[in-house]
C-alpha cells in the first residue's frame, strides 16, 4: 500500500512510542491538528508542521496501558455499530421474505402515481429559482427540509433551515405532512425517508420529491423500503438512470416507478414487525451514544495531565 499527497505517514519509533498510543492521541486531538492547516479551499498541513507537533510521552509501559484501555473501549463501540448494521440487514430480509416471493406474482403492478393521494400536488418537489432564495432563510420559523434530512435513508434532523411565517404562506403548497415519503432527486440522488409523526410545520426544497400516499392503498413504511430494496424498483431505477448514479432521477421518473402492490393487511403486518426492529435500533443507538460519551471521557482522562 502507498499513500498520496493527501496523507502524512508516520512511522513510530517502537523504542519511544507505542503506535496505538500515538493513534489515539492524534485522533483525540483532531480539532487541534485541523487548526494547523493552511489554505482557503483545501486546508493542508505541511510535513514541517507535522514534524513540530509536540506529543506527551509517558513511559512505554504507561503508553501501552492507555492504548489497551482505549482499544477495549473502542471494541465495545464497534460491536454496537455492528449490531445496528445487522438490524438494518434484518429489515431488508424481512421485506424480501414478505414481498419478493412467488406469491407476489398474483399482486397487481401499479405506479407510484397510482398509490399517491389523488388530490393535486400529492407528488411534488419544492420551490424553484426565485421562489425561495437562500437569503430568505431565518433563524426561527417554519422548517425547510433538504437532502440532509433524508440522505441516511431515514429521517434525521441535521442542518436547521427556517423561513418566516409570511414566506410560508406563499409556499404553503409545498408543505410536508407526517407520513409523507421523501426522495432525494439532486446531489445524492435516490435516498429515501418517511416524515415522522412529530414533524413541525415544514416545506421541502427542490432537492426532494415529496409523496403523500393514499393511506387506504399503500403505507409509507412499505413504499420507503420498496423503493430501497425491491428488485423491481432497483431494476427500474438502474434502467432509467442509463448507467449514471441516479443522475436522471426526477419527479416524472418517480411517478412512473412500478409498484408490485401487496394487500394492505400484509403491509400492516410488515409495519408491525418493522416497529419491533426500530425499537431495538433505538435502544442500540442510545447505548452507542452512551458508549461514545464514555469513550470521550476515557480519552480525555487518559491524556490529561501528561507531561
């Protein structure tokens, strides 16, 4: 393996420093190291600057002890992340076992437009051009959802953007509702999320396609997982994108996406099983957050007060 100019490779002198100790010290001081960089667009730290970075070095035996404690704590965090990944795989397996079987051959094939609410604007993108300028964002008000809210394939709050009440009244037709399905159509295309029940008043940007479903035909959690997992959906998107990575994804493509539609009772059974998995994921995430906080505390204590 070789490194390019984006790396500064360090070869530790085993007589003076334990490699894992050096690794954990560097990782724990990332903000300090980032502050050493120069450059406007891409910050770079020169080899000369790296060479002058001062590192506290207790005796080797103490370095090994510190490295071992942090290694073990990190292993616990790694196992928790692996458990979360397995739960994601479980969700996919449940979906395929229920909906990608021979029984599905008897189900009707419809389109996303068919299962959307039949009122005007049930499938929509956000305001374009001068309808919403970046300068019109304010510190508080009505939330504006973007790619970052759906890019992880589940709804998450990341960057917070708001518009005023007055601006919202102009853009109310772009309002997002609980249970709407969001699909990213610009930037990182093809990611998908369901709007949670506790969403405050919000609109979506032009980077998202928002779908309000006919609740009597299609459940949001089913369409969300269908879009991400079902072979028919994946095949359609790959063919429509014509070799690009979702480059051609737009509202018309989404409207025409074929949906092999199972009975509503089966969709409801899937949602019930999905909620059980989500409860386990929430528990694991809470545990991981605690482990991350504990690890940060251990890391701080490990290096605090060293010469």
